[in-house]
C-alpha cells in the first residue's frame, strides 16, 4: 500500500475517533459507529493504532464486544437510551418552540433507541 493512502486512512481514523469521543457527551451523535469506522481505517492504515484503540481501557471493550459478538451490554443500552430521552425531553421542553423541530427530535430519538435496542444483549 502506498504511503499517501496509509496517511489518509490514519487521518480519517483519527477524525472518526474524535467524533466518537464527542459522541459520548452529545447524545444524538453516535459513538460506536464512529469508533467502528476508526477501527476500519486504522486496520488499513496502521496496525499499531488499531491495536492501541482495541486495548484502550475506556472504549476498547465496547468496540471488541460489538465486533466479536454484534451485541451491546444491557448496562450500555439502558444508559444510552436513558441519556437520549433525557436530553431530548429537556431540550424540547426548554429550548425549542417549533412543533416540527420537536417532532423531528422525537422521531430521531425513537429511531436511535429502536436501533440500539434491536441489537442482541450481551451477557456481562
């Protein structure tokens, strides 16, 4: 593989790693899909960076669980869905007045919740 392609993979992997980290704090920004993209780009650009991500004590286990088992632990499901709905309800109650924006946010929250809950539950 040529050097330019490796650099592009590493840059994109880092970009998605940062987006995933931001997603921890911004409820409707997905974390796991961005970290899966990080792994996809890093495995093609730098095996060292891929291994660093997979061994990270904070998010390595979540990525590994998802890649290996295609499952989400119950604790993660409850926290994720709870934060989504808490932030959606508080945002629409205090910050947004237009009904169609509120409707869109509730539909997005319902879709994301359904998506998270549709995955098998990993036994911890």
